[in-house]
């Protein structure tokens, strides 16, 4: 019933498996990059974000009193609270 598959069928199967793998890899990369873009965006320009950075390259963060989210110290929170 199940014979030895031909080389052509094996190549097609390999291409299908590679296509599915690459599709999911690209989808994961897209999810990670869109999540990263949405979280750290305080609405300020990149120059403003660099002003908040210390020598080590990290930002000083403060907690918004209204929504309890952490935001850069010199920016305002998108919820409208005083950050």
C-alpha cells in the first residue's frame, strides 16, 4: 500500500515543511517587534528619550500614580496622569 516515495514527492514535502516553518518564524518575529514598538513608546522623539538615558544606556523610570505603569521620568503618561 505504501511504497517508497519518489524523489519529486520528497522534495515537494520538504518545500512544504520549510515553507510552514518560515511562515511561523516570520509571524513570531512580527509579533515580537510589534510588541516591542508598542510598549516603550512614550510619544516623545528619540532625542527626548536619549536625554533620559544614563551613562549605562538605561532610562530612569517612574511609576504613574494614576495607572501604575512605569514610564520614563521626563515624559507624561498616556493615561493623562501626572507621570
